[in-house]
C-alpha cells in the first residue's frame, strides 16, 4: 500500500494526490507538516512534504514521486514513452516550478498569511513571474494540454502552481498573470473540472483552517 505523508493544504502534496487519483491508485494518507524535527527529517531529509512511503522506503521531491509512480504503477501515463517527448515534459515541469511556483512562494507570507515581504522581494517576484509566464507561453502547446493532446506531469504542476502565482500577481501587482499566456486560463479551468481536481480541492478547503492555525504558530 502506498502512503502519502503531508497535509491537504499543500499544493505539492496535492500534485501527488491528484496524480494518484488520475491513475486510479489506492493509497493511504498520513498527516505530516514540514519541520526540522528529527521525526520528520528521518523520512524527509529536508523536512519537506510530500513524502511517499512504499515498501518501507520514503521518497521525497514531487517530480521524483511522479516519475516513480509512472514507472511502477498502472493507469494513465504522466510522461510520454518517447525519450525526447518525455524530456520536453520534464522541461515544462522544471520551468513551472522554478519560474512560476518558487518566485510566487516568496510572497506567500503577505498574500496568504497576513505577513509582509520587502518591496525589493516584491519587485523581484513581479519581474520573475512575468518573465516566467511569458517564457511558458512561448514553450507550451495548449493543444489542449501543455505538452499536446493528453494530460501530463506538466499539467499537474501547472494546476497547483498557476493559481497561486496568479493570486500573488493579482493581489500585489494588479496583474492578470494568465493573460500573458493566451490559453493558460482556459487550461486551468479545464483541469479544475476534472473529478480528481474537484475532490482534491474539497479536501484542501476542509484542511485550510487547521493549516492556517498551524502556520501561525498554533497546534
């Protein structure tokens, strides 16, 4: 049995959960928050989530987990079999993570948690997000998915990164980020209509209050 360790408000955890459901795989969940405590570091060397437990082994890093699932389980593939096409999907995954999700994350404290970030950080984030989404617009196919005619790992990363990046750009900079990549808003809407996305979203919403309490130092 596969066990997914993490919490339902995490977008990276939800990437894995969405993928598991798209592939029709049974799995258990165990609540785990990011931490530098020994108990967490023993299963996740950086103290991050998600962590996938399989056969007594703990795997971390979302892209690694998705590739492992694709190589070892049945269900719709998240990566093409052709090496060049697979490399192109992996390129899109890396692009979304490095140039959309991670820049936006720098401003999450102010956008989502009532904190503040510096004006310098905001300006760097603004420039990075615009550069990232415009580059994605040049690379992605949107036909009707990022890498062609079927859903791939690139769409999984896009689904759980683009909405957050859009929220950051809208709240802090008054920018409609997805307008910079024609077709991206429509793709995000289509992905959110999938049954797997709807179930993940419902669980995320239920878990959000508990997570916000945790994030603000509560228990």
